[in-house]
C-alpha cells in the first residue's frame, strides 16, 4: 500500500465531512473521481462535491436514461435534482444540490 499524500488525506477528510453515511463503495468511487487530474487544481472540498454530485447523478438517478430518451443535458439534470438530494439526505450530506447552482457540471 502506498503512503497517502497530503491531497489524499484532504480528500478523505472532505469526504467524511460532506458525506458521513455514504456507503463505502460509493465513497471509493467518489474519492477516485475527486483525485483525477481535471479536478486536482480545485480545493478538496470542491473536488469532492463535484465528484459526489456527478457520481450520484449517474449511478443513483435516471439521468442516463433521460439522456438516452433524447432529453438535453440541462433538462435531464433538472429532472434528477430531487433524486440527487434524496441520496444526499440519506447519506447525511452537509450540503444539498441547488437546481440553479452553476458550479455543478
């Protein structure tokens, strides 16, 4: 096992603070996404938030089905906001998704 870097420790702390009751399998997927190169310049809390919302959107909602049915990305995202927030609430997240939040892609 390789030693944790400061960034990895910061991501782990941000995950624990944001999603205290998220299942381990989801946490590991979110942690890996938050550590990707495209998010590495962001503060850990922001990287974790973006990775968590994207993960929940694709794994725990009907987002991909809506896209497959022909909905555009913005419409599909609009229709899954409540489902994302339900998952965040189950996981006792310290933040919920605002439908008008421009920071969430």
